[in-house]
C-alpha cells in the first residue's frame, strides 16, 4: 500500500548496515526529580510513551549529565529487557537532541533514514523478527548485536517521511481520543459521587438487590455458542444455554480485580468468580449499579493471598435510596454519559484498528 506519487522497489538491508547501535547509561527511577535534565527510562516506553514518536519528554533528573548518554534527534530507542519476547519490540523515535537515555535502552542511530519510519516498521512488520532474537525466559533480553542482523526495508527518504507523518497523525488522534475518554470518565465519577450521595444512607443493599451465584468455570466455556459467558475481563467465551436473561450487575468477587462492577443485558451466563445481582421490587437496577461503582469494598475484603468479597458481608451496607422516580432520573443522567463514553471508546477502537491495518499494509 503506497502513496500514488512513489514507485520503485524498497531496498532490503540490515539495521547494522544503516545505523550505529549503542546503549544508554544508568539512570534509576529513584534518581528522577522535578527539575534537571530531561531523560527517558526504558520502563517508560511501556507506560508513558504509547505512540512511536516521542514529541514530549516527561521525566527529569538532576544527575551530572556529562558522563551520561544523550540522544540525537531522530534516534530510535528500544528496550534491552522486558517481560516477553513479543512485547520487547517497543521502538520509539526521539525527536530531540540531548535527552538523557537511561540504561537498558538500545539506541539505534540511523545514518540517513527517518527514525519515525523505522520505529513504526520495528513495531509492526519486524516485531516477530525481533522476538526471535530476544533471549531469556522470566526476563527477556535484547542485545544490540542481535539487532544489527534484523532485516529491514526502506524506500526513499521522502516516502519514509510521508508514511511516518500519516501514522503519527493517527497516533495524535488516538492520544486526543484517550484524553476525551479520560475527561468523560472523570465527569461521570464526580457526578456519580454527588448524585447517589445526596441523602443519608437509609437502605441496606440486600433489601434492594438479590444475589445469584454460579458454579460455571471458565475452563468449561467454549469459543463458540449462541450466548456470551462473562468472566473477570468481560466476555470469556460462549455457551448454548444461558443461565440468565434480562439486566444484571456483575461484580468480581475474588482475585486482583475484586469489587470491579459492570452492567450486562440480554441472555448470558457468568462464571463462578462473579456475583450476579438483580433488583428487587421498587428499585432501579441502573441506580444501584452507579451506587456500587463508587462503593468502597475494601472493608469487606477477606483473605490474604487472594482477596474475596461476599454479598452476605457487603450486602448489609447502607446506601441512600430515594424514590423510584428519583432513582430513575439519576440513573438516566449517568447512563447518558456512559453511552457517550462507549461511543468514544468505539471510535478509539476503530482508530486503533486503522493504525494496525496500515502498519501491516504499508511495510514490507
């Protein structure tokens, strides 16, 4: 897939022939500060820098910079270590000179080519090639000597820059979309706290909700079937016989995400690690869902290694329960924002799919 003004074959080569590959120098997380020289640590490539082009540096250090390794604009950096071989291919292009580059960073200093173009290529078409040369099991290592032999392809510099520009514009739109979602989520949290806490708690949860349990295990779920089965991370499979129909609140009752709450509708099943809650007469399930979204489950957790919550414990907690009409009015306000968030998430997913498609189609 190419822009119409370009033609001709892309050149095949190896990274070692078109770039000098070196390594950063040690800067630890506890040496970061509010002031000082801008710097990048290898772990930040997984957490802070989500797109291939680094156009803003978030960290600083007051260490003496004279013995440390500094970037040259257009450098491509990639971690020397990571948790898995496939994830270690997390290349980023640094647009600035003199950024301090921490240890455990491979630095690919291209001689004539565009760093953004190669960051996208390494994260897309070359990802599996890099995974093959990574070494280790519990901690995976990627050495510069191995990177030198990675085969890459490149067109003329003008085409490189145009491809990188297109993909960076999509990344900018993805960043904006994430900020829109964050703002909406902040808004709904604030409104939720205000609207469902207007009055004094007057009703126990177990008088508003009925709890249903399941013995279904995730290993019993299939990949096909007519009805979804929900687990801790959402839909975990399908079945041909639903356990429930209508609306329910699902709450994770054990594990790392204990207390996480989501709303489901239709015909479905839920595995045994979830509580399924339905509304009793005179109660709005949507209103109760928003009450539980801000509910503090921490005081009801039991267990050391694996935390648990039980409805018999948190069900005695009281919430503010206004009239059914007021419950539905509050739920309607919050649901409208939730619907907007889902629309924005859907757009984010489409942008992400578009970027993934272009990474597959625009590189050899």
